[in-house]
């Protein structure tokens, strides 16, 4: 619910934020929650919320590998951006921890694919690994049983 409120408030406050428009009418199967339009560009954003009070950082499911691979392969202009907001809970009040707001791309994540559900898992707080789109797609293909099987079938 917090993620939906963030997306809706972004659209409501688009002028204050210097954004041309925000579209959040996405199908449930979409990798991103909204599209932000600014300066003639489109930004594909997936909003995440996490408990900023947590002392232990845990790995989070980021994305289904096959869906991410297919989207990045089908659309060379597609670059997903994750906006992870730290949330603090104080009784019934929810506050944002602005010092715990993280922006990152799956392309630069340390890649670990959970073999049970074929999803990328990662820490929101991480050192980025610089890699090309081609290198990213190759790592996804090597890490996913589903994509490897499809690639072998095509040979």
C-alpha cells in the first residue's frame, strides 16, 4: 500500500517535482509500477518499501529473471529503476527515512538467482557492479534455469 501511495503522490505532485507526467495504470504483470515522463524521456520505476528500523539487512526478491530478461531483450530502450524507500513505524504512524532511500538499476546489482523461484535476490544497499547491458543479459541467462533451457532449445 505504501508503494501505491508513493506512486499516486508522485503524480499528484508532479509539478512540484519537475515531472511532465506520471502513468501508473500498469498491468499487474508489468515489471514497473509507473512511468515517469520528464525532459522528453521516460523512466520505468518500480517502487519498493522496506523497514528502515531493521538492524539486519536481508536479501529481497527483486524480479523474476525470465520476465526481466525478456523485457530487456525485447525493448532496447527499457531500463528499469528501483526506488527503495526506508519506512519507519511509530505505533500507527508511518514515516519515511530519507537517509534510507535508495535508487538502483537491476543491471548493476550483484546477481544471485534463487533456484527455487528463479528470482533475482539482492540487498537494497549494495555496491554497484558496472556492466554493459549485454553482460547483464548474459549473466541472467547463465543464472536462470528457464532462460538456459530456452536458449538451448533455440540452438
